[in-house]
């Protein structure tokens, strides 16, 4: 086995064990193709699926794949007016499954996420029956402290640049702890345990995905 793949696999084994302690499910897939097969297996019959903003999903065809498998996708970009957005919120919180990624995952199985609008972290914490995290192994951090650093100094500035926000981090390339009106760091969600066993499913992928 190629050294990097073996390294990822060994890391994933530790993380999956720690996710189980936290009442969450973890799976390791060597690549995106294998991850899609695992998701199809876990989802089963036709489900209503919502999603949060995620380059890991967008760049690797996960939404198209789910649609091809016959699932109903709630396309959030189609909801524009205040009335439509209100309907979107109601549909998403009652969805069968919610797909997203994470800004960082620790070796101890904690999921760290930062949001501006905070719709994504809202649905992670509460609502949809199942939450699927698609996580490239580039997002693994050795500790909670390092995970926070990654979320604030890697994921947040990259997303700020992607969203064309005129924030200090988009210029400096690192968190400036700002209180800017367009800040992407409005709310932090640390997912350390799931009261509902198996609601949260983490698909670790042995590739670099997203930010």
C-alpha cells in the first residue's frame, strides 16, 4: 500500500473508534468513488436530502450522484424570496438526511465547524433524521486546539475568498479575530457527542477534499 494511503487508513481507524465512543458512526473509504458506494448503501431507499455549503460536495459530484440514485434533492439555490427561504428552512429541518462536510475533525472524533449565516451548523445540531459528513483526510487535526486553528486559519479564510467577502482574513490569509459585518466566523459548533445513536455518520475519504 502507498505510504500516504496507509497513513490515512491508520488515522481513520483511530478516529472511527473515537466516533463510536461519541455515539456517531465512522467509515473509511479510500477514494470518492468508494465513498459514493458507501453512502448509497447507508441511505437505502429514496430519501429527501438537503445539504449545506460544501466544496467537498460541489467539487466531487455527490449531489448529482444522489439525484441519480433516485433521492429527492432539496436544491437550496432555487429558494430566493423571503417566503421561499422560509419554506426552505422548514423543508431542510424536516429532511430525511442532511449532507455537509466539516472544517476540521480531531483524532479524538470531535467535529469543528464555523459559519456566517449559520444555517449549516443549525441543521447539523438539530433537525434532519441523519447527518452525513463527507470528510477528506486533509481536514484531520491531532488535537482540539489544532482543529480550531485549522478551522479559523485555513477553512475560514479560504471560504471568505471563495465567497468574495471583504474581510480581514480574506486579505491576510489567516484569522484576524475581526468583528466585520461580513465575518464568516459568527458561530462555532463543536460536535462532541450525539444523543441519537447513529444520527451522525462521518465518511472519511483518503483524499484531499474541499477546504
